[in-house]
C-alpha cells in the first residue's frame, strides 16, 4: 500500500507546449486588407488567382525545360547551370522547411480566424513562415535568370505573381512571401553560379553518348552555319 501511495505521488512528465509564433503583428494588417480585396473581387478573378496558386509551379518546370533546350546550343557552363537548377530548387525547399520548423508561425487564416479564404486554411502544424511556394518560385526564377535572361525575366514575373497569390488566397502573411523570396534567391544564386564550374565535365560529356541530351554546344552550331570555329579557310 505504501508503494502504491509513493507511486501515485510521482509527478507526471511535463507536456511540451508548441512554441508557436504569432506573426499577425508583423503584417497582419496588410494581410487582412488583401483578403478583403479578394473577398470583394469578381468571381472570375478569384478563381484565376486560386488556379494559379494551385498549379502555377508547373510553369517553372516548363521554363526549365525550355532553358535546357536552348542551352543545348550554348556553352558547357550554361548547360551545367541548367542541369543544377532543379536540384538547387529542391535544396532551397529543404532549407525553407527547416526554417518553418524553427519558427513555427501559425497560419494567418488560423491566427486571425479568417473563415472565408479562397484556399482551405491548412491544419495545425502546417507552418506559415516562410512560404514554400514562394521559395520554389524565386529559386527557380533566380536559377533561370543566370542561365537565360529572357526566360529568367518571365520566371521572375511569374514568381512575383505566385508570391502575391499566396496572400490573396489567404494562407500566408506578406512577410512570409518576402522571406520566401529571399530564401529562394539566396540559396539559388551562389549554387547555380558555382555549378558553372562543372562546364569542363559537360564539354567532355558532349563528346560521348550523352551528346543528344546535352547538345553539341555553341561551337558546333557555328560550324553548322558555315565552318568549324578556329579552322581557317585555305
């Protein structure tokens, strides 16, 4: 009986409370205003933004394919950067996921109890800061700009629209989007630039069975138009 009484007096281990962060004090006012605009906007506009927010990341994959196709006629360093772009975007996403777990910011739609958001408010534990969609979009845009400025410019506009859409549909604060853009760019730029150093490897691979995938390069294009580069006419 004494043993039972002693066991009953042993305190239970403390329950860990979630160290969640309330970001409404940073840009909650602007978030509320944007959600209000969305609520008052025409139905077709809301549906368009909602569709873009849901499926728009696919455009960046298509732009990467376009950049790869154009890089087949470019220098080996350009192709090396193209090949590194997708892995770099995935790494940026992983880095951002780490930030989310550290900050644990509650979604604005949950923190501010906004009921009528265009996108269903994510559940508890799906943190808000920074925005994953924005990180992916801006990492892809930064990588593409370092490969092909025309494609990169299109990607940059698309990335800005993606970030704005995440606030419009009600699942992110504006500062989540700004932080996501910063993370995407800061991760992508140095890594994609460094990937250009693998140009000699691409040049060597172009002489082997991977040539149909990597392309012939700029020299072969010029040669096809007239004569091989560096070869003098008699």
